[in-house]
């Protein structure tokens, strides 16, 4: 595991814990993580800033869904995906997001079938992203 994956993993752990406890993310560390990613890509990797646009698409899409759904999908979830995309790129971010969504769907379907909660129950999403990212790291 390289240092970029380790930082991303640590951020997902911190935000998962916070999401489980209070249904919110650690805003300042997440923003610092995103800004550090932009600076790293620009100064170290020599990428022009417009090359980041594809990496931001999954997060922007999730933020748009949050806006349309009146935050049924939280802005924090979108911000975490947005900043993660900066570090891991479009493809890996999209795979992490879709796998996390699939795991959340399966988890919700099972709990609904077992009548453990109702259809309007809120579910923290960042822990699913954490497990999705962890699986992606082990499979690559």
C-alpha cells in the first residue's frame, strides 16, 4: 500500500466513524485532503488543473443527486467522493462508488426483507465506501 492509498484509507476510516456516530463527515480534514490532492497533482505530478475535471465527475454527480433529492444523499458523501476522486482518479473512484452503492443496496434489501427497518430509514454511506475501497486495494 503506497502513501496515497494509506491517506485515503485513513480519511475513509475517520469519516466512516463520524458518519456512523453522527451522520456527518469530518469537514475540515476532508477539504484539506482534497486541496492537498490538487496541490500534489499540480506541483508534483505536473498535471494541468483541467486534467482533474474527469476525476471530479463521480463526486459532482453525487452532489447533484444530493441537491435533487433534497439531501437524501448527503452532501458529505458527495464531498468525500469528490476529494477521493482527486487522489485515486476517475476509474477507481467510480468503481469505489458503484461498489459502495451496490453493497449499500444489498445491505438495505436484506434489512428491509427482515423488517429490521423501514424504507425511510437513513443509512450512513461512508462505511460502504470504506469497505469498497478496501476491497479495491486488495484486488489490485
